[in-house]
């Protein structure tokens, strides 16, 4: 499945627990059809303390991180208008461009 969403795009979640939320795409995983969005789909991870020198995470604890989710649950938002770009709107604009 070809994704039209790229890293840095503004999106709106249209399905799932975070429905209606907006965010910026951090990373795209095209082979898995998944994306990682800033501040959306936060999961808790129990992080073990690592690094005796205190390099990475000396204390450990519970850390909240973004988890990737399927690209079909989001809709691209035009940054200039701040309105979601639906499939119907995209089809209409393509028809006008062809004429």
C-alpha cells in the first residue's frame, strides 16, 4: 500500500482511542503501513536501569513513549488551511487540475 503521508506532515486521527487528535508525523514505516506521531498513541514502558556510569538511564522507571499505528487511522491535514484533506476533496481538486 502506497502511503501519501511523509515525515513532518500534519495529520488528524480519524479512528481509535485518540480520535480527533492532531500531531506531526515523526517516522513512517512503509513496509508495515504504520506511522509514528508525536504525542499520540502513548504507551507506558517499564525501563530497566542501565549504564553504571549513568550514561543512558541510570534510575530506570516507567517511561511513556509513542507507539506506531496503522496509516489507515489518520487523515492528512493541510497546514495552510488547518482543515483535513478528505478523499472527496482530493478527487475534486484532481478533476479541476485535469480540465
